[in-house]
C-alpha cells in the first residue's frame, strides 16, 4: 500500500542512518528481515491490533519472539515502532531499508519467475548475464510460475525482460489485433 510506504519511509531512513553510521548494514538487514516476518504473521497482527495489550506487553512479546539476536539499537527501534503504533509497517520498512542498502552497495534485485525449476549452472549463467547487462551485482530471487508455460520473466527495478511463452503469445495476439 502506498500509504504504508509513506508511513514507513522515515523509519527506514532512520534505521539506515543508524546502520550505516555503525557500519552494520548486514546485521540490521537480518534483524529487519526477522522483525518483518514477525509483524507479518497473522497471530502477531492480531496482537498488534489488540487494544488490551499495553505497549510494554507488545514490546516484550516482539522481543521474545525475535529471540536474543537483537542489539540495543534494534531493540530501541522496536520500542519506537511500538510507541508510535507502527509495528504493522515493518515489512515496508524492511523493503525500503533493503532498497537503500542495495543502492548504497551498488546491488540490484532481480525477481526471476520461471515456468520450470532452474538448475545451478543455468542460474549462475543467467546471473552473470544480468550483472553484465545492468553493470551491477545482482541478488536473484527465483520463484516458480507455471502459468508462464515456458521460459522466464525477469524484473530488475523498473525493467522487465519477458522471455516467457505466455509473454510471446500475448505479444503475437496484440500484433494480430493491430
């Protein structure tokens, strides 16, 4: 949701400033991944919206579920989110943080949808080709999408490379209509 992203942006900026100032981008990224997964869980969402839970109870609950791996600054960050009723936007905070981190490190995210599972050699070759094309380190996320019929659909930022059978059929259909 656009509204959640707007709400999350200052928190992501603050987390990024804290992390980059302490040269701890990777630990913050891991902590935000864990916290976002916790906040996205349906049972935790019920707790977040429960008016009978105090802020202290909710804070302690999140820390208990997160485990002992959080640093003092990360615990303080959770406290600020709880106090400002912003736990529910943790997934958006994490996404914005990762985008800032990747921009800082010169890394791009590639979402690869494949009709069939990709073997390691094919994935390595595809990643190498993408890194050459985009002149950046590429982090790849692969997901199965049988609806593509065959081939792959790759999204890197705003650019989409559709080499799927479904995409080619859609292009042919559009060309035939014109």
